[in-house]
C-alpha cells in the first residue's frame, strides 16, 4: 500500500507574517499527529526558512516551488537546489504548468532541473498534464507520455524512487473544474503503465502519483479514493487552514 501524500502549493501567495499565521494554524490542529498521509507545505521562497523552524518536530515536510538547474553562478534572481536544501527543503515542485506556460520552461529545461534536484538529494514533485485543447483533440496520453519521457530523461532506477509525479490537467487548475475521478484514474493508470515500461513493475507500484487541479474539501475524498491516485497537489484550497485540513482528513 502506498501512503498518500498531500502537498500544498501556495504559489505566489502569503507574505511572511501571513505564512507564519497559516503554518501555526495548520500545525496546531489537534489531530495532526494522527494524519494517515504525509503532508508537504510548499510556501514561497521568502517563507521557507521560517517555515522550517515552525514545522520542526511536526509531521509536516517542506518543499519549494521552483529552482534553477545550475549549482551556483551568475543567474540573478534564481535559487539553486543546495540553497533549498540549506533551508530545510526535501521537495521541489518542477514542471508545473504555470512554469511551462508563463515562464517558457521546456521539457528540456525541466529535465535539467529534475536531474539537478536529484543530485542534491531534493525530491522533485514532477508535474505533467494536458491543456483543454489537447484533451479535446484526444491527445492527452501523447502529451503526458512526451512530458514523462522528456522530463525524466536519464533518471535512473535510484532517482525515480525519489520522485513524486503530479498529474495536473491544465484545464482544471484554478478553474474550479475538476477532472472526474474516472478521468483522473484513467491518466494516473496510464502514467503508472509508463513507469512500469521504463522502470519495472515493482518500482512503478511504489511511486506516488498525485492529482492536482481544483482539489477542494468537497471533491477530495472521491478523487483520493481512486486506486492510482496517491495524493493531491493542492493550490487555492491550501492557503486556508480549514480547507487544507479538510483535504488532509479526506485521506
Ligand atoms: P488549484 O488547486 O488552485 O486548482 O491549483 C492546482 C495546482 O496548480 C497545484 O499545483
């Protein structure tokens, strides 16, 4: 049995005082010790170090939302994997559709980031997913297959065990339109079949595949109970303690 993992992608929300308040509310929830799933918080860079201190000794883990592939150097405004490690990150979201579309990140750039994260012992939460247009054209599987093949190029058997895959259909992100449980399960099962082809059955069955896209307290349970859905990557609903906790409890 795979233990489910819920991650909260705060995106560009919450300044430092707001972050402190949100983490304190989530952390002080009485039932936190009895969560059945693992929980990762991905606040903005500016809150990571403080978040690390606040979650120390709790069940929560820390992730970042992006990084640069280089180790260091003249890349004004960028952050490296080792910098993220130094503020307590264990995870980093890579290949998010907002990075792909708004910041022109190609499969190749994302692949370099994935390899760099792994070599610094940071675990990528690697996102894939089709646009509405692509779904309508019936090429969802082709798109996901390409993103998986290109983004995970040169990832070896050891590396893949340290990666979480997040299926986030672009048309479901921030739109309030969720994939139906059947639509999610279909793509998740397909992703697992791709993992099996590349890395073998044993490993494919161990890898966490999260769903992301308008996950809310009222739809989380249904989606999370699909056999190949091993957790959620939550956007909008994770920056309010109440709704994030409800989603965690749906596990
Ligand atoms: P929403 O939950 O706001 O749709 O965002 C999903 C997402 O992009 C998580 O990475």
